[in-house]
C-alpha cells in the first residue's frame, strides 16, 4: 500500500507539473501560434489564458506591437552621381502572426535586410537636392515598397524616415557656395525690381508735376521747410533760375 501510494503521489505530482506547464497566459499585445504535431493551427491563440497540451502542442509567442528598426548607414550613389551615407528608421508591426512565423524564418532580420536594400535602391533614384529637400517623397516611396514586399509575411510597415544624409566635405563646400550664389542672385533680382518700381513711380510723379506746374513750387517750398528744421546748421539761399540765366548771358553779350 505504501508503494502504491508513493506511485500515485508521484503520478499526481508529475500531472500537476504537466498541467502547470500547459497553462499559458498570452498578453494583450501578443498572439500565440500553436503547432500541433508540427501542423499550424488555423488561428493564433490569445489574449488571455491558453491551454497548451505539451509535448503535442508547441506555442510560439509573437508581439503585435510596433517594432522600431534602425537601418544602419548605407553607401549610396545618388542619381546625379554624388556619393553619400544615408541611414533611416523603420516602424512596422505584425498583423498576421501565422504568416510571420510560417512564411519567413526570422521576420525581424528579413525586414532589416530588405530595408537596407531598398534604402540604397530608392535613394539612388533621386538627386542629392531632392533627397535633402524632399524627404517626405523619399520616405513615402520607401514605405510603399517595403509594405508591398513584407505583406506576404503578415507585416505592415507603418512609417519609414530617412534620419541623416552624410556627404563628403568637398560636396558640402560646393553646396555652400551654391547657396551663397543663389542668395546673391535673389538679392540682385530684388534690388533690380526695386529700381524698376522706383523708376515707374518717378515717371508717374513727373507726369503729375507736368500736368500741374504749381505743384512744383509747392514741392520746392516743402523741401525748404524740411531743410530749415530747428537746430540745423545748413543755410539755404533760394535763387531764381531765370536770374542765374541772365547772369550767364552777360559775358557773352559783352564779348560781342
């Protein structure tokens, strides 16, 4: 009897251990892919309490949260033959746990390699100025291509961002000179535009003064008033133009 009770006790103990190992808790952001005798169950388990009959069943946990993938710097030659180093960050999440386990061996590594390859190929289709100034366009194209390639794996690429573009020092100096020349060009255009507008206004003012000769005298008096302000050391002697003209004619008349 003692031997039988011992055997029963050991059996109960082993059963409790087995039952304890069969009970699994799947978190809210996880799904459990179940392999029963090597065959994948149609639907993943969870969240909550899940009973797995070990060793017949095997449970593989898959996180459904957004994963952040840092794409290391890649040597890229842009469309205008400029060498640069470009790195990026990719955000993706698993939408189908069964596909993420069955269609690819390691979806994290596979997505990383795919992101690096597409980063080199996509950036190579743009010129350097477009890569620097139109990041949204490059990011959108990268996301579209990655999302299309990872869709059979049950992965959804939510966002791709180009973080940094490193270019050689000589190219940086060339870009700086180009930007300086562009600013000088804009300054000259603005100056010329101002001169054009000023000349147009002066022409309009001359036409107005020509139509009203009295306004010339009024403008002359206003100018004298502006010059003769308080505490001004400038002395103005108004001399009529007709009188000056008569003085200029006197030597010529005497010579005759």
